[in-house]
């Protein structure tokens, strides 16, 4: 299995990082894609990906919540660093209208710049769209060759189908197990061929661990829930979503 979105380089794992990764590998989570946050986390992610080469796969980008007045300098540092390091995607990038909209125009511009990187490098993008699907989608439509995943998808069935029909994927994580999320209704009506599995560890742990630290091992709980919703076997969900991840990230 492939966890297509987690952040194992963050301080939440400082006390037991290697143990968590080893348990993940032993449980069949063979690859874990780790999107960057900002220029301050570049070295931590790079070091971890070198230590667990082939298992921890980095993606570099500027998270929308880290876009401030200095975003051009941040992007410059990230771009220069990424030139020297292998990566499987540009991410985590996007627009966030939940926490703070002070720098929304800067978020839009930063996203456009990073989409340009992805097109030039022929890399997929990992897109964050918290309360911002429509505005993000309008920018996506300007990049005809762009491919990627809409991380932590919580939109409507129509939005999900727009994404999938365009050749993108939706990232489904622990939210699908939350009792009143409504995401189960979306997942039931979209093709499994358009879904990627992700944990977003250390965030968004699935039921029954909601509110606690998330870990990649919980990816199996997410796959089990999707199998239940779509009346598929666990093995079928594992096979198709792993194939999807390999296709998108060229693994």
C-alpha cells in the first residue's frame, strides 16, 4: 500500500519516528509520500527521505498557510533546494480560506507559480483546497497538462467527478470514517479508479482514533471503510488505489 500524504518529518514524530516508519513498513505500507510545508522543513524532509530511501518519498512546495508577504523568497529557496533533490511531486500547495484570508492574492500567485514548476518538470501536484475548491479549480483550468491529486477531498460528488474526469485524483483519508462528514456518500458514487489513499499523519486520524496522532498504519482503516462503502473487497481497494498512486507519481 502507498500512503500518498503524510508528514513524518514534523516534530510530532520526534520521539518515535523510526519506530513508526518501521511499523508502517511491516504492516505493508511500502511507500509514504511526504509533502513539504515551507523552506524551514526542507532539510528535515530531505534527511528522512535519504535515511529511508525508496520508502519515504518527498514532495516539495509551499503550503498555502505558510504563504505570507515573503512568499517569493520562500518559493525561491524551495525551488533552489528542489533542483538538487529528487522528488515525486510539487506539494503541498493550494489555497486555504479556512484559517486566514489575509494573503489570499499571494496564495493564488504562489499556486500559479508552482503549477508552472510542475508543468515544466512534468511532475504531479498535491493540492490543498480547504474551503477553496472553486477558486482553485479556476486556476487549475488554466493549465491543460497539469495532473495531480486534490488532497483531503471533502467536496461534492459533482466536484469530485470534475476532478476525476479531468485526469486528477481525489485523496481520501480519515475524514471518510467520521460519522457526519458526508464523505461516504461522495465516495460511494465515484469510481475507485479516481481515488488515492492518504492519512495526512499526524493529522486527521480515522475513527476510532479521531483526535489522536495519526500514523500511516491507519491507512488500512481508511481502505477498509472505502471497501465497506463501495461493496468491494479490501484487496480490490488496495490493488486499485496502489495502482493509481503508482501511475500518478510514476513509482
